[in-house]
């Protein structure tokens, strides 16, 4: 008996909205990553992108547990000598809260071309509004 795989044209992609207000960053990110990979579907295949689109709203109101607000540091390198940049979580939330959520979700996706393809289906917004009403997204609650 042969294993049946979903082909590219048979994959149905839905849109989901996750409200991150007063939710823990890691819990929202793990649920979003799960949906982006397609692990919630019976047709999940590790080497295919069968996941759905995810819209995260209220990213600026997400919670960090413990002392992460003061101690967590986001680092990146500019590519120049001595170009290591460090941004504390408090400053990242004030300036670019969407980036905080994107980095958390992307860290939970596969580190490959497939992971980058999955990450393109993630849309993050700091406020309550998003421009994707035409796709008729379904509200999804975060499991606490």
C-alpha cells in the first residue's frame, strides 16, 4: 500500500486571527508556528508546506513572564567589524513590537527554505486592526 501525499493544488489554506493581548509571548508564538506548519491538519507532511495563514493582532500588548522585560536582549550583527547590536526587550516592545512576535514565531519554524516559506504566511500587527478582512479570517483562542 502506498502513502498518499497532498499535492500542491489540493492544499486548502485558511486564515486565522490570534489576539495576543494579555497572552504570553511564547504560547502565542508556539500556536502560530503550529498553524503555519500545518500540524493541526490530518494531511500534515513534514517536508511539505500544508499550513495556513496566521494574523496576529495586538502584538504590542503581549506579556513576557518573569524578568524577561528587563533581562531579555535581542541581538543581530550588521556585518561590519564590531557591528553587534543589542536591543533590550523593553525597547523592542516600544519601537517594533511586531518584530518581537515575528522573531519568536520564526524561531519555532524549521531552519530551511521550507521554514522561510512558512514564515511568509505570518502577518503581525501591533494594534487591533488588520487589512485582511477580505480573506474572512477565523478567530482562534490561545490555549493557556
